[in-house]
C-alpha cells in the first residue's frame, strides 16, 4: 500500500514525505522512489544497519528496512552502531559512516557527501539520535548523534544534491516525556525549510 500510494503522488509531481512508526514502512517508499528516479541514493540515518534479509520470518520488518535498497540503489548509511553478524555480508563498509567514526572524524560530512549521487531519498530512523535526546523509539541505542550533527549534514546534502523525498520513522511517544515528540516535529520542519528555501 505504501509503495502504491507513494508512487501515485510521485508520478503526479508531488514532493512526497512520510511519517511512520515502524521503519519497515520505508521498504515501500524506497521502492517507489527507485522506480521513479534514476541513479538514486538512499541516505539512511539510523542506529541499526537494517540489512537483514528476513527477521522473525518476515522480510517486511524494521530489521530489513534497507536490505532491498542495498541492491537496487546507492545506499549510504549514517550513525550505525548496532548490527547483527548476518548483516556484514550485505554492508558496503565504504558507504557506511559508523557513529564512533563520526565522533572522531572532523571531515566525515564531506567524505559522506562524496558518496552520494545527485538524486537522494533520505530515510531517518529517529534512533540515529543519542538516546539521551531521543529515548522515544522502539529500539534506542546509546552513543548516537546529536541534533546538530544530523541537521547540519542534512542541510549540506540539500544544498549540494537534489533531495526528491524523505521519511522520518520510529517515533514511539511517551506521555511523560514530550521532548522527543518536539524533536521529531522540529526535524520535519527543519528539513522542509532547507528544501524550500533553496
């Protein structure tokens, strides 16, 4: 359903952005963008590699969110800090910028930008952020990126590439902590402001 609806709006010339819960929503949207844009880069912000072929007897699982994209697009991964040994065979390490490397490499943004083709779809799993500022996700991980590392790189990408769509996934609201909800909303606002002020 996600694939069909996203593809319909893309073909109408609309700018498509998606909010989801579980990251498996991105499987359909990435497929739609791949079918409609040539030489597409999928820029993934995530704590987890999400490269499993199947998880819990399903290929439509958050752990499999970019498995297909690894073979059909130019996948660039940002902020990864958790993965299963099974995923190693699918990962292109030269296109993966691990969180611990980002913390110690002042040139990581330019290096990552050089891996990205002209046409980009951005998929953001909110657990890319450190769990101290984004605990409201399904699988929070310590050691993540901070606010400015994420938004500054997105701004750089928008300024230098053609971002054709994006999604924001894995917000799991907690009634006792509204901060992460506002972070997600502000992130959406920021991306739109970067895109439409070019």
